[in-house]
């Protein structure tokens, strides 16, 4: 699970740097007794999506393999929020 959280943050930050045009990005990790949640939010241009052949698709597969979920909210014009929730 720890490795998946690491890769979720790393992949999301890579996407922010390469594609978003964001000036700011925030990473929040919150743990509970049964789940860990990771939010990566940027103030970029939006338009990110989970589609085959893109980095977020592989990330979604990795999170699902650990029993978690990945949600991407990224309307055109931004902001983008990537949320991963995984069992502890």
C-alpha cells in the first residue's frame, strides 16, 4: 500500500509538471483506521482523464490492484483533483 501511495503522488506530480500549466499544487495524505486517502490538487488548465495509454490509466490499475479507488476530477479550465483511497 505504501508503494502505491508513493507512485500515486509521483505520477500525479509528474502530470502536473508536464501537462497542467499549474502555478500551485497541493498534496494531502490522511490516514484512518481502515483507509488512507491521498488528494493531489492543482490550479492548472484541467482536462486530465483516465484513458488507456495514459499514465493515469496505469495508476488507476495499480490502485485497483490494492483494493482501492482512483477518482480524477478535471474539467477544462481546471482545477484538477486526483484522489486515491486505499485500504490500510
